[in-house]
């Protein structure tokens, strides 16, 4: 469909929206046969939930808590994005041993081998209002999207479930309802923001990695918003050089706040979100955190 000025082709597969530009319609189906191994580690999310942040934490935890820097390969090479052609499933399929996999696929569209092999998966969720705001800026930043509509138009698309990987609630609830599976850890951006050390320890325990308080402190510091902003291995600044991102439309690591929606949504828009959220949350015990 048209994203108000951006020529982005998209299609629905099993109820979810996918970008036709990179993820061709046959691919999601083909990916059902992708082979995970029990040793793989997956970070899954709806876009803009804090995926990159968790990826870097997981990467450090599994690499002696050593930080990446400008000499390290960029994150998308170390931690490929499963359903993307580059460096995605193709490079993953050729890798031996443990693989670090990022995906935005909803749980029911993960490769079948996820259920068979049970690799560990960490799902990060973020309140829908901050997610929508972050998504709005991201769609302007990406050259392939170059979103030119208004903020109001964007959030209407968001709550109408036409943004890539939507429906938002079906995505989050799919993982939430399965969070007690032993190989799934469900965390939130807000918890990570509020108490990074606690969540880093939770992730370490889940991955069965023993860490000292110093290790945790080091991971917290290296993965702080400020430090990640300056780390070219994780800040996606190279996308600007490669023509994937506009040079004058902000940065991938943009604000890094909880509650940034408050300076974007007017009263009427907050009501729209509240109604939408209540409708989808009424039969669940999932609760979002909206402010610090
Ligand atoms: P904002 O646009 O609100 O700043 P994803 O990695 O899933 O695309 O999510 C990107 C969002 O996570 C962006 O949100 C980005 O700034 C934020 N983020 C990334 N690293 C972060 C960090 N270390 N601390 C806080 N927020 C971070």
C-alpha cells in the first residue's frame, strides 16, 4: 500500500503486514523451513521496541561481557535479521555453531523448527504509544520508506494495523501468552529502562550465563543510550553512507525515553490510543507502562 507519499508495497500473510520491498511474499512461507538449532539465540520484537538494545546486551553476555566498538563488525552482521535478504537468513544458514538471530516475526510465523528445537528467545515489548512515535520517525529516516505523511496520519495507520508487522496486539500477545514456555523470556523496554541491571541479570539467568556485579555494570554502561549512540558498531550510522537512511532525518538511536509520546499526542489522540488499547487488553493480564 501507499504510506502517504512513500511507495512501499506491502502484503498480508497470515494476518500480519510485511514490506514487499525486502521481504518478498514467498519468503515468509519459505522461512517456515529455516532450521534453528537449540543453541541459537533469538531476539524478537515488534519494530521499534528496543530490539537493538537487547541484541547488544545479549551479544555482550555471550562474549565474555566484552563491548563492541568501532573496530567490531556492525550489529546486523553479528546478529542477522532473519527475514531480511542481507545479511539475514542466507548468512545465518551458512554459519556453524551458535547463531544470534534478530526477528520481527510474530510467534505463529516463526520457522517450524523453533518449536522442535526450542532455541532461547527473548521478546522485548514496548508500550504502543512510544512504539508508534519511534516508528513514525523511523519511517522518515529510511530512504526506502521516506514517509512524508503527517504524524496524525501515521498514528491512524498504526492503530488501524497497517504498519509493517502489524497487528501490534496480535504480535505482542502471541508472545505474552507463551511467556511461560521455558525457552521464552518476555521483557519490556520500560523495565529495561527503569532498572537495566535487574533486566540484564534476568537475561543472563535465562541464558544460563553467570555474571558478576562488575560484568553487569559494564554491560549497563556500554549499552547505555549515550554510549550506544556513539558506538558505530550499533548505531546504524553506516546506513547513511550506504544510502539506506537519510542524512538529514535524525538518527536510529533517537531519544531513548519512556513517555516520549506525551510530547507528541494531543488529547484526542491519547483517547484514540486508550480506546484501542482497552479493546485489545480487556481479556488479558498484559499491562503496559507508559511513563517513568
Ligand atoms: P526512540 O525512537 O524512541 O528513541 P529497535 O531497535 O527495536 O528498532 O528500537 C529502536 C528504539 O530503541 C529507538 O527508540 C531507540 O532510540 C531505542 N534504543 C536503542 N538503544 C537504546 C538504549 N541503549 N537505551 C534506550 N533506548 C534505546
